[in-house]
């Protein structure tokens, strides 16, 4: 089953949220070879944006506090072209959250969101990450969607993030941001695919949770070796 169909597959799988006891716990101070990845904390995914995630703004103070514990911080932005292939408006008669088939497989169709250069695509004004060294923009290929910070939805086109992190000696990534069951989950799973140890900091994320997608995402992440922790498991700098 392709990960990109997770939105519609979650309910059919009959998934139940996994017990926190199955995931790593215990306070830890991130080492110099760890990186915090802040996924898509943009106006488009916050209340009032074009594709809001419920409670999206609540992650901002949590992420701001976490950032002080990390020497390495990476930020991602959804950065779509107008008329992007993932937009429902690109297909006459299609509505948001329906699907279509593209060259790389089934594509969920979204409301127009995070269009390049718009305020909707800007990082949230209260996000304070002065030590962030890199911004990865994804979804700028007009014909291919890109949820993961590591590769586009065709599973072939890489963003360069894995190479960057490896060149910096990074071994472990901690993923935060929006949304848990889409860009966060796929970033974490692709981190594992690229050979990194991966944690998702649950209370520094918020999910969309349509048709069981949140439970499905946690199950898939666990199967890939992604560990689930809380911000309180991270010792401040």
C-alpha cells in the first residue's frame, strides 16, 4: 500500500492508537549529532489559513522551547506553484479531499494552499528559531506533490536533506510540526529510510485525522522504527 493513500486507508485498516508504553521514553539531552526538524509551521496550516489543522498554533511555543536544546535546526515549508497538481481546483468537477491518479500513483487533492510567495505560505509569525541553519522548500514541482522533507511523492526525487544532514554528521532527527499524519509522519519514515534514528515529538505536532489517518500514521511510523516521545522527554539546554 502506498503511503500517499494513507488518508483513505486508515479507516479500513481498523487501527487503534498504540500505547505510549510501546514507544521510547525517558528524558534525554539531544547530542551534537541530533537535529530538530520543524515541518510546515506555516500560516496555511494554522487557523485562518487555507488548509488549517485544528490546534495548529499550539505547537509554536512548544517548538520554540525545544529549539533551545538543539545545535542543529532545519525548517520546511510547503511551497506550491499556482495551479499545482495536488490542488482540487486543477481538475474540473473535483473537490478537496477527493483523489486523482497521477504518474506516480494516487494523489489526494487539497484546497489551494501554501502558494509560493503568499502570506499564506509564510512561517507563523510567532515561530522563533534564530539558530535554524536550513529551510527546505517542498512541493515546488508543479506536477509532483511533496509531503516528506526528504523526497517527493514520486519516491525518486530527493530534496537533498539526507545528504545535508549526513555531511553535518547528524545521526538522529526529532520531527515536529504539521500535520502529524501527513508531512510529519512521512518525513519521519523517510528519515528512517535514509538511515537516521527518528523521533516524533507528539505534543509538538497536530494531526488532521481524517478517516482514521492519525492512528494509521502512528502504526506505520512504529512499523518503520520511528519512536514517539513528548517535549518533556527533552532536557532543555
